[in-house]
C-alpha cells in the first residue's frame, strides 16, 4: 500500500521529470548566478572523488568535473540525466531514487545542489546516513540550497509541502523546507555532523560544508 509520503515523493519526482527542459533557465537565469555557482563550487576540494546526489541537468556536474575527473552523478529523473550527459559527459551517471539507492563505493566529497530542501523530515536522518555511508574517512558533504528568506515565493499547501505550476498549467506537489542555518546546524549535530553554513548571492543561497563527527562507517 502506497503511503501518503511515498505518493508525495512520487509527485515530486514527476514534477522534476516534467520540468527538466526548463529547469536550469528557471533557477539560474539571473544576474550574478554564474558568480554564485563558481563561489559555491569552490567549497568542493579539488582532485578528490565526488558523488553528486540529485544532479539535475548537470549545471553543477559540469563545474564539479572542473574539480575532479572522478564524478558520479545520481538522479531519479532520466530526463534530467539525459540533459546532464550532453553538458557534462565526463561523469558516471546513475538513474536512481536517492532515497532508495545505496553507494557502491566511498567518495571524498558528497555534493548536492538544491536538493536538501526537498528531503522530507521523515527521511532526513536516513538521507544523511546514506551520505555518511558514501563518504571516505575525512570526507565532507557540500551542499547549496535556498535560504529561508525565500520561502514567500512558494505557494504552500501546508508546512513542508508546496504547490508548483509548470508552463503547461499542470500543478505538482513538492517537498520544500527552506534552510534556516541555525536550525539546520542543530539538526545535523543531533545526527553527529558538524556543519559550517554561510550565505551567498545576497543571502538568497546557503552553502554548507558538513563533516561526520562520529566517524561511523556502516
């Protein structure tokens, strides 16, 4: 039997599959976006292996490949990965649901851009356990997302669930939790992570670097 959360995540996946052709134009077509992309990517160490979760159309993948030739990119939407392959062909791509997929090796960096805010509260701990499992000793998780100051842009059905409309008029439910830095640091600390979180792009984006303070490997 499909749970309400499973259905919400299915709706979210369908939304991003349908949005793939216009995704990057919606999110990154504003003055200063290129500078913000470069600044955020600079938080990723050069030369080490990289795992990118929810890679989308490869906007970040392309930049990650400038940091390392060893990039694995995962996304649940084959339409997104099809575009990413064209833009950033040097990565290894995996079509998989991030909530179900498990890494087959460890990486120096796990990166996710504009994904953490789409992780439901009930999947937050298990998602970060996947990140922990994927990291090599001494590795780090690097993420970029939207600051809580941007939440008024959404149409809310209820806290944590937003309604988005595509150009064809179709409406889709998505999970959305904008990042409040102090709250996120506390939630990560409860799971055994230390996180440095800074604001960029005039406060619209946050960049986080998280390290496993427990040193657990499962």
